[in-house]
C-alpha cells in the first residue's frame, strides 16, 4: 500500500496526480525559480515518470537532489524534508509553521460584521487565480502544434502516446479552477488533442466497429 506523504497529499489537492500534469507545473516552477535565483541551470531540471511514481507511492530512501528539492519547494510551498514525511504529521487544514522570528498573531474574537473583509478579499483572489497560467497554456499549445507539424513525417504510431498524454493532462487541469479566459483556451487545446487522437484512430483503424 502506498505511503501517504505530504507530497502526495498536496499533489492530490492540486489535481496533479498524473505525470503529464505534474511535469507541466514542475517545469513552470523550475523556470520561475531559475529566473528568480539567476540560475539558468535550474530551468533544465526534470523529473522522470519513474521517479514521480516512486514519490507517489512513498518509496523514498533519501531526499532528491538539492536542485529538485528547491523546485519542489517553489511548486508546493513546503520544505522538502516535510514533503517526503508522513502526511499524518501535517493534517489537512493545519496552519503553516511560522518562522522563529515571526510572532504569532494574537487571538481575535469574531468580526463585528457578518462578513470579514479579509475573507472577502481572499475569496476574490481565489476566483481570479487557477492552476493554469499563460505559460502553461503556451507550452500545451506548442506541444500540440509540434505534433501536428510532425504528423505527415512521423505518422500516428510515433505520436499517439504523446497526444494521449496531452489530452489526459488537459482533462486533469480542467478538473481544477481557472479564470474564464484561461478555461476557454484550455478547453480549445484539449479538444484539439482529442481531435488529433480521433484523426489518428481513423488513419490506423484503431477504433471500435460501428
């Protein structure tokens, strides 16, 4: 039975339980960190599907390489040593531990008004954000475009698996939350991946009889 780590728990919350979906967000975090840290080398750090499967099953004898840990911390906002610890030590809804030099906020009573202004702002920010940004959409679209351009040369056999993974990634991301414009674009790209798969099926005869 897989060991339930904090990493697995956070990836499930973010609907990143497939390698295709995780790879997109990990690469995005790597590029962001490379820019912020002024270290272009970080942008090329990658995680293999086999390594991802081991993480999801909790099979880890030691922490990943330092660069990989830094990117995971950028992506999930938790220390690497915590991510690979048992999730039972970090129950859902538990507050993030404060640094030693940050004093805890004093306990406050219930707000005088029915609506807490901070809660209103938080909900507004939640509606405006999502699990897909323009960088992810551009990456997704470029992969689909690349497959389309290579189709005549490589044929469906060499591109079927990649296209299927991209469609699966699109459906996984659509299960999350996006602003309306991003969601429309994600629908369009995912539908295009599905259309390519249908085209490949017709060309190869790999579809159920009518």
